[in-house]
């Protein structure tokens, strides 16, 4: 087996998650190194980077709020 064949044989393709983590980390590094640098994140990358914080009411809390308002 020559070196090229050995490399191909031993190569493991990164998973989708690993690729997502890699690109997200590269984008985060780019914006931390260059202030004001405009980098676009797709929704999955933004989620992984912690850009979103879920603050919506649950369905149960929303229904409780409706009933609480009716009782006042």
C-alpha cells in the first residue's frame, strides 16, 4: 500500500456535528480577533455559539396566565 492509499484508508470523514463545531469556532475566533468584523452565522451555528436564550412561556404557563387574568 503506497502512502496515498494508506492516507485514504485511514481517513475518517468528520461528522456533520464536528464540521458545524469547527466552522462555528472559526467564526467565533475571527470576530474575537478583528473587532467589528462582520461574520454571518446560520441558525445552527448561532445556536451552538449560544446566541439564543429561550425566554418564551411554555404552553402550560401561557394557559395559567389566561386563567389567572380571568380570576382577577
